[in-house]
C-alpha cells in the first residue's frame, strides 16, 4: 500500500492495484483500445506504463498520444500530481472491428 497523505485522524493509503485499474480505465476510454497490461510507480515520482492493442485503422502516434493524455488527466485528477511520464506500448493491432 502507498500512503498518499497523513491527517490528524490518520493515514490515507491506496492499494497499487486500485491505481493500476485507474490507468487501465483511462486507457480504454480511448475508442477501440484494449489494455494488455498496466503498471504505475509511485516511488520518487508518478510514472505509468501501459501496453495496449490498437484498433485496426488507428493512426498509431495519435492514438498513443491520446492514451497518454487520458492517463495523465486521470492521475492528475485522482492524485493531484502530474505524472513524470506515461509510456504507451502498442503490442498489436485488432484484426477486426470490435463493437
């Protein structure tokens, strides 16, 4: 568990899996993206990495940038900290259109 804050009433901590889910959900908010794996580091700074499968007709640099932006926004909103980096790896491309 990562402690995010300490108040007079005690500590506020979050399980790493909860934040990984946040990264995952932000990535799949981009139309057609499927997440293979997501990780988040809170050691010295906030850094995320996600591996995705892209939709067939996507412009990959544009898609990657949009995924980065969505993840950064979600982390900024949730942790009040802008990530130092968000790495996106496109592992595969859908062979067919999914609905």
